């Protein structure tokens, strides 16, 4: 007769002596991230602030404008631009804070199989992120059937609905994935509500930050809108003011004001993470008895399974419907392209430069995350090392575009392949993710060997793939630095084709932006990560059970023992 398995509990390990060598190694691993942070964020921010106080003209003229540029930025409607960005965020916020947690709760309570299917299905909205292709397709169809003229009579409503249509599937996929990890139980009595609320808070801050940096939608659909009913966002205004009217000072002032807002959002997110002791725990490749017991009561509920299936059908339906303007042209030919443009060159320009910056940015972030979360150079206070990076947690290329453009121009890289590389050599979101993951692993397993490193390796792909895809699909940076047919990326090229009315039979080569082979590749990779890895991650808050607070500089491992 087989003996019942002995229950597993967590017991605190006595505090270990402070190890200066280990702390020094941890700090040394942060150095590359600090260098990349200074180069990618701090110096461009200082340059943007300095430029905002200079008069328009050559950068090195040094003529002071005082506060005139800020007065011009505020007079031109910066507050209204922020308000419109918040309006754009309302529907995505509702999706992230209402629809996504409902889907996650249904999937979680319907059992493991349903949860895995849900994760696999959510890989499609993640992989099918092609906003420029969808927006250009919507614009072309609106011109063809005459509906665009009518839509532009209410440009704000039109842009808000179009933005929601383009982002709904992506927001559901990202938010539901995080909520499912927050719902993961360690034992039947585990209460995931605090983790769910924390995730909701972070998602809300992230959605607001993304809305403030909206650029492609007003550029393609409304052109900023009429002055009486402007559809300009802060990033759109900063870029247009700087590079269309050549008012670098006013554009830099707008960017500086935006950086202040994004910095406050980033600091709020960091404060929430620190206050709740948020961490990411890897629960092993197999569920333990406690986890199986926690969900066994919900695995036989056909109603929950049916509701989850209906919700997934809705998500897929909305995603496909929103993407139809792009999907109809996915396999169409390229038609007539501008002279000198080769599709192979466009493909390389679109995907290789962002891959280069992504690999460096994520690797550097992983090293720093290991140094902070695993080696813990400041002991229990190690996560405070994230605070200096926090103001740039949500900052993309747009707010620092002026400084990045001037740096690229000084280096003589405008129109060159290297100039297409996004000027971001550290992924701050990835730094936070790796730190929280190693923090969770250290609290659960202790040590610094393979128990810490192996479960973290797939996180490289989890953070790199979305970063690579987002940079490849963004038209902003490539629009600023492209010069001639040899430096065009697919989003910029198709925008040019649409503007010049090239193409056979009125068709746009939208399939160039996210080609079918790349779409299939991303779907497979995201599905594998969602089902095989993210399913094993849990987002938890509070002090890990069975741990004692230890002095700064002490190790904090908690090991599994057999009762």
C-alpha cells in the first residue's frame, strides 16, 4: 500500500551573514544597465530639457528663449492634448480593468485545460499587432466607400473608436495574461485579490502612458484634426511642431512636459510595486498537490467552460473584425512601388535594426535584474535600486525623438542602416520584470545556481518578442531618420505609397508591414510561451509565507522542507 506524500511547507532559513563579494558582484551587474540608461534616457532627457529653453535655430547657437517655448506649448493646447489622450484611454481602460479580469477569472475557475486554451488563444491578438497596417486599411476603405468624410465630421469620436478597435485585442491579451498569473494559487486558502488589484493598478498606469504617446492613429486617420476639434496627442504635437514647422524649442518644451507626466506615472508604478512587495514566482514545471487541490473544485463546471469559450469567441471575433482592413490585403501583391525600393531591403530595414537594439536592451536588463533580485546587494532594500529607472518605465521613443534625431544627425547616420536602430539600449520594463522574477525565485528557492537561472531563461523571450514586434511596427523613428529608398521600413513605405496613390488597382501592400510568415512565427512563439512558461508564473504580493525580515545586506532564501 503506497504511503501518502508528505506535505510540503516553507520554513525560513536563518539569516546568513552579509557577503561583500556577492554584493559587489550584484552592483557590477547593474553597471551595464546604468550605462545604457544614461545613454538612452538620461542624456536625451537632459538634452530635451536644455533644448526647450533655447530659441529655434541651429542647436549650438545657444540663444536663450527663457520660458517662451513653454508658454507657446501651453498656449497651443497641451492640456487639451493630454485630455484627449485620456479620452483615447477610456475604452482600453475599461477593457483592461473590467473585461480582462472577468475573462481571467472565468478561465481560472473553469480548470487547467480551459486556462491553457485561453492562454493559447490570447497569443493571436498579441502576435497580430500591426496598427499601421490596420489604420491604413481603414483609411483606404473609408476613402473608397466615402465613409471617411462622414467620420471626419466628428474626428475625436472617430479616432477614439478607431483606436479602441485597433487596441482592444492586444489589451485583453496582455491584461488577461497578467491577471491569470495573479490568480495562480499556492494553496486552497490563497486569496489573489490583492495581487489582482495591484496588477490592475499597473495596467491602468500603463494604458494612460501609452495613450499619451499615441502617434500613428492621429497621423494616419485625422492628421491632427481641425483646430476647433483637435485630435492631436502630446507626442503627435511634439513631433509635428519640431519636424514639420521646425520649432525645435517648442517641440522640446512639449516633450519635456510629457516626460514629467510619464515620469510621475512611472514613479507611481514603482511605488505600487515596492509598497505591495510585488514579485513573480516560478511555481515549477508541474503543479503540486496543493495547487491541484485549489482548482479541483472548479474543473468540473461546464457552465464556466461555456462562458469562457463564449468570451474567447468574442475576443477572437473583435480581433479579426478589427484587423479585416489589413487581413484583406495580407496576401495581395506589392503592386507598383517607388523607384529603387526592393522588398528584401524593406524587410531587412523593418526587422533587423529593432532586433539588434532589443537583444542588447533585454540582455542588459536581465543582467541587472539578476544583480538586484538575486544577489540583493542592498539586502531587503535592493528593490530601491529600481527607483532611479522608474521615471522612464513608460517612456517610448516619442518623447525623446528630438534628442535622438539630433544625436543621429551628429553621428552622420541619417539615411543609414545603423540610423534605423531604435535609440533604446535598455528595456526598463524588462529590468523590472527580471528583478521581480529573481526576487520571487530568491524568496522561494534561495541560492544563485540553476534553481535561479534556468526558470528565468524563457523570460528573455517573453520580454524580447513584444519589444521587437512593437519597435518593428512603430513608424515614428524610421520616419524621422529615413532618407531615400534604401532606408525605408515597411510602415513608412506603405504610408508613402498610400500618400502618393501608388499601387495596382488601388491596393496597398499592407502585407509588407507584418508578412504572413512573420505573423505565423509570432503566433507560434507567443503560444508556446503562454502555455509552456507563463502558465507556471505567479504574480504575488506581500511577504512570502514562512519568511522573516532580515537586515539589509543579508541573504533572504526560503527553502522547501519536508514536514
